[in-house]
């Protein structure tokens, strides 16, 4: 079972909520990604860094917290990491919230 406290903490950031929002429609928000279609392979950290206007290590930390919470998956292609939402894990968390609040 996922760590619900860790998941809840992962959502306690405007930047992380923005990442999840953008990744809901990655082709719309990151259509300029040249490596591959964002909805197929995920979104490159570099593009998320630009959109958030934050330093890359800070964005990587946000992405890691979301990944550890189970909300993101990472697809490694060469030396690049591409992130996508894990819709199953997000739906499960929403169900848990609905059942417990």
C-alpha cells in the first residue's frame, strides 16, 4: 500500500501541482519537445525546468517527490529522463481521499 502521508506531502506544493496539471495534457503544454511526442514518452526535465522557471536541481527534487509518491513514472532514454503521470496511482489516491474525508 502506498504511503498516504508521503503522497499527501507530495501534493503540498504549487510547483508539484503545476507539474501534475501540465502532464495531464503534455502534448498541449510541451508540443515543442523534439525528442518525441510527450504523451508517448513523457516530458523532459529540461522543459519542465524552463516552464517552472526554477533551477534544474529544484525541479528534479519536485519530480523525485512526485515519483516516490507514485504519481509519476520515469522513462529513461539514453541519458535523458522523461516524466509521465501514473493515472492509476492518482485515481487510487483520489478514491482513498474520497473514502477517508
